[in-house]
């Protein structure tokens, strides 16, 4: 059964958007040094932990821990 041309177009658009998102994510993380700040910046951009892990070359669990630590540090800064 042949694939619907509309489905092919949506698939191609999805692939191109994924590339754009990854390029933008690389620009974001280039501005940060630690996994914590990278993870927080990417998460604040709407990227989920599993995807952040792929972008940063780590595990989703490491990202979750980094997000938790980053939030705690952020709260401490605002409390001062």
C-alpha cells in the first residue's frame, strides 16, 4: 500500500523541524558549561528530559538530577 503524499510531506517537515530544534539546542548549550545549566536552559525552552539527554549525550536520569539541582540552586539565588 502506497503512502499518502500528505503523510510524506508531514514526515519530511517533521524531520526538518527536528533538525532545526537540535541546532537551536546546540546553540543554547554552547552558552553553558555545566549539565545543570544546560538542562535548565533546554527545559525552559520546552524540551523534555529524554530529548535533553540525547542532545547532551547523557542519560535521562542524569538530566532529571541536574534539573533538580539546578532548581535548588536557582531558589537559593532568589532567596538572597
